């Protein structure tokens, strides 16, 4: 395939390309049956070196609903990695069998390394605490569905902002749209990394930091909750101390805007009480379904199988 495009971080697509992708995803949402055979004869390699439920199932379901097939693994110990095979060699090998590769890995930069050696498009499904661009696409489609825009928004991101790759990707991507403001809600130990804040400062984008969720809620158009990630901690005591720092309950939504939406990449632990689930502003389970649709659109776009794609 000439001029192979990859998705390793949200900035790999221009704002125009993101718009095209979201349009295609919206078209799939409205008429999924029209796309049932688009990937017939195509194979997706699903390489998950780290546990996943939603992301792996979402990609697998997306390819199957497009009429394609899926190969791969969800445990690296069942692959040649257990024998010492390098990531580069894995990429070269797998791309001889598959038309497109999805990779999740605990080490930052692995997807980029794979893209340099694969003979087909590579999609980053999460690399360490760095980026998770397809979750960002899911989030953008969810926001577009409920807010009808990606501009003029105040977004609160709450929880583990230090290690939260979904939040890093979302903030970086939304910073490209006009009049977007951020509220970073976290304990001091889990504050947003300096490199993210530096990039916002260079762009002149407004944000402030707080450890008070209740104080921040009234100003928000979107509240994006996240779990404190046990797997990123070396010290178990530190995790236990911070894991329940923020818990969103139904009564805390009393001061929120009537059209604010509550999002979460899932899985949740304790950070959103189950009594929030019935609130019409809680959209995180619908967010999961949007993830499948936007990944269908991404596969079609990277394989150039739909006329809507503007990827060069």
C-alpha cells in the first residue's frame, strides 16, 4: 500500500481529517447496515500486550461488523514475544498476514516503533501513560452527538491526570478547537503533566487547576471522570490513599448545568457512584457504543475503503 497512514496520536490527523472521520462515523451510527461488507476479505491484527476489555472488543466488533476478520492475541505470552522476538520483527511479520494492525502496549512509543517497520497501517490502542488516540476519537464523537459542537466548551477532567493517557490525548486534541477551556481536577500527587500544560500555555488556552470537584462542577459543559490507575503505581499504599479521592454522586450534580454531560473511558472503580447512572447527563455507557462506530470509520479511512475519507 502506497503512502501508508497511521494513527499514533490525535495530532496525526488534521482538523479537517478529524471532521471527515466523525462525519463517516455519524453516517455509520445512522445506517450501520450499509457498511456490513466494506471490509470483506480484509484482516485486522489485534496485538494486545496489556489487558483490555472495551478497546479490544470494540476493535474486534468494528472489524467484524464491517465484514472483515480478526487475528491476534490478548496475552503476549502466547506470542513469539515470549521467545524474545522484538517489536520491530513482530510488526514486519504480522503485516505480512494482516491489512491493518491495532496495538496496545504498556511501554510508551511502542506503536510508533511498530509503524516504522510494518507494511500496513498501525493504530495505537494505548501506549503506557502516553496516548490513547482512538479513545479520543470516541470522546469527540460522543461530544459531537450530545453537544453538537467541539468549540466553545468548558471541559473538566477529573481524577488521575498524571497517568491518564485518555485525558492526555483528549486535552491535546480539543486544544485545537476554538474557545475551549479546561479545568484540571486532581490531588496534587496526580496533577496534569507539565508538558501538557506547557503546550496549552504556548497556544494561549485557558485552564486552571483545583482539587475541589464540587467547586468546579457549576462551570462545566463536560465532566470527564477517570479512575486512579492501580497498574501505574509502584507504591500500593500511595494508590490506596488516592484511589477514592474523588467520588461523583447524584447529589453533587445538583449544581451542574442541566445539559452538562458526564463522560468516563471506563472501567470505573469507585469514582462514579451507581446512583449517577440513571441521570440523563450520564453518557458513559453510550460512549462505549460510539467507540465501536468511530473505530469502524477509522478502519475504513486508513484502508481507504470509503469515499468520504480525505486522508491523503
